[in-house]
C-alpha cells in the first residue's frame, strides 16, 4: 500500500471546507507529480460497501473506484489510490498541470467562441456519460469542479465528494448535496429523481455558463419558474440546445444519449427543413 512518507508534498493548490489539495511528487519515481486531496474524517461522512473490500469505504473513494477500471475516461481526473489514517482520507489523484478551474477560466476570458464552447462541451459530455454508464451520479457539478488545461483546453471533471451510486431505484432528493444554484427543479420539488435527466440539466447549466460567463439561475424561484436571459449573439442552435436541457419536467427533457446529436454539435451538416 501507499504511505504519506512516499511523497514529497509541495504547494497547496486548492482548499475546500473539509480538506486541502496539495501537489506532490512520488519520491521513488521522482518525475511523477500527483495531487493529494486530504479529507478530514467527520462523523456524518458517508461510507459504502464495495466489492473486494471488507470494510466500508468513504463514498468519494468508492465512487472513484467505479471509474477506475480500464478503459478510463480522459475527461475525468484519474484516481490512483488512497491512504487512510485515523483523522484523514488522502486521495492520490492525477495532477492537472497548468490548469484553471472552468470558473477561473471564464472569469479571465473576455468571450468564449461557440467553436471553443463546443470543444469544451464535447469533453464535458464525454465525462458525464462515462460517469452515468459506470453508475455514478456526480451530484456536485459546477464550474469550480471542472478543470481546463491551458492552452490545450482539455477538460477534466473533479470532486466526487457528493457522488452517489446509480441503482435501479430513483435517487432521493434529500440525499442531493450539490451546490444550490446548480440543483435541478425536480430535486427542489423534493421528488425522487433520475440521474440521467439531472445530468442533462447540468449540461444546460454548464453550456449557459460558458456562453454567458454567469449562471443561468441564481435562486430556487428562478430554477423552478424563471426564464433565462440570453445573449443576442448566441446562435439559434445553441439557444435551442440550452432550452431543451432546461425543460423543467425531466420526462420531457432532452435525453442524455441524444445531446450530442443536437444540431449545435453538428454545425456543418445541413439544417433539416
Ligand atoms: P472540495 O471537495 O474541497 O471542493 P476539490 O476536489 O473540488 O475539493 O478540489 C479543490 C480545488 O483544488 C479545485 O477547485 C481545484 O482548483 C484544485 N484541484 C483539485 N484536484 C486537482 C487536481 N487533480 N489537479 C489540479 N488541481 C486540483
Ligand atoms: Mg470542489
Ligand atoms: Mg467536494
């Protein structure tokens, strides 16, 4: 197994409420940089039983283990292993070098061209679909949990701290832990909800945020009933895609497996009459 002594710990690269992320290098294989996410163990932490482990495993680790088996997805941060002691769980992650969070990237960018947005969204959708296929509902997708490398603009989804397993049963809205402004309306209605349409709502949110450099919805009222403000320069296809992701009834929302077939992703193909 791994030990914290195997690593030379470097700079702090991120800080959350219950943990810190450091860059580190593995002492024996000097060149290999990793990110160490140190999570303080708390009483209310969720633990899950998983195959091949005698003891329950912290949910964040358990969900990352589901994504770990080959083939992996290049748009999800790779999870190498974890270290556990009395007080902390330490995730050993791929280090995304010279990256910004999508939040920082949008703050520092004057305007994102639709072609660039399309490249980012294709990668984001690949990550989301991969999670869905592996039975993982991320549950906390927002622009600070998406990394974008500079200058290649490779996208990596991070932070599975609110993730839940997708089973044959719908998810319970009282178990949703993600950021308020990113919550789908069916979760706010306190109904049981399905992961796939909830993911599509998130796809709409991320696309909206990339194109407008602000959030689509700022409060519960607007998520449930409000209309979105749209830039005049947005293409008709882009607006149509966003609108189809924001259909409030999840039954009528665009389906996850059809998102990439939308006209906006196929700009050179002729418009259907
Ligand atoms: P939290 O659960 O506390 O929100 P995150 O997993 O989101 O923790 O990490 C916090 C921040 O650390 C991120 O927003 C990002 O800036 C940085 N970060 C996390 N993981 C990595 C990584 N693998 N490579 C580079 N930066 C990272
Ligand atoms: Mg986070
Ligand atoms: Mg988190």
